[in-house]
């Protein structure tokens, strides 16, 4: 019976990508919180690591800190055996622009209340409820006379 490591070694391409993703997650964990929150994702293409950010200011800050990020990568590669196979020569950052949808204004609804006349049929069977409806009818008729 083979264990999971032997099975994964027979599948080199997906297992390598899993290793790369774990190493990149370690890199993100080492970054300050405001970078973590504003990095959408990062990916490796060839020997270039790309950071995709939410805002242009974070993009600029990451660009200024490239030497620190490269140093963190070297530390991760030296400490973690699984990260030694990753070769990163360049780091680039860019921003994706997502258009924020503004909520559509709903038109003002104009409504008119129909004047109450007190004309309704009282079908209540309970005596107290019947009397309450009759009192409401009197109030509505008195308001009609005032207007």
C-alpha cells in the first residue's frame, strides 16, 4: 500500500503547484496587515512573481519594498525544504481596476390617499368588535364633515 507522498510524487505537476502555493502563503503571512488586506492574489509565471493589488497606493508601496520581499523569499527558501525548488528572479506588482457600481436611484413614488368616507359594511359577529367598528365609522364621518 502506497502512502500519500508516494502517490503525489508520481504526479509532479500538481504537487509542485501545491508546494508553490504553500510557500507563497508563507510569504503573505510575513507581510504587514495592510498589505495582506489589499493584495487580491499573487501568482508565479515563469520566474516572475506577480502581486495583484486592490489600490494603486499599495502597488507603489510594494514596489518600494521589493528588496525586503526578496529577502523574505530567500529566508523562506533557506528555512523550508519544500520551498527550495522555487526559482523567483523578478517580482512585479500591478493593480486591477474594478468599477464600483453606484446604486441606482429609485424614482420618488408619489401616492395619494383616497379620502375616507366611512362607507363599509360591518360584518362583525362579536358585539364588542361590532361597536368598535361603528365608532370608527362615526370618527371617519365626522372628519369628512370638518374637511
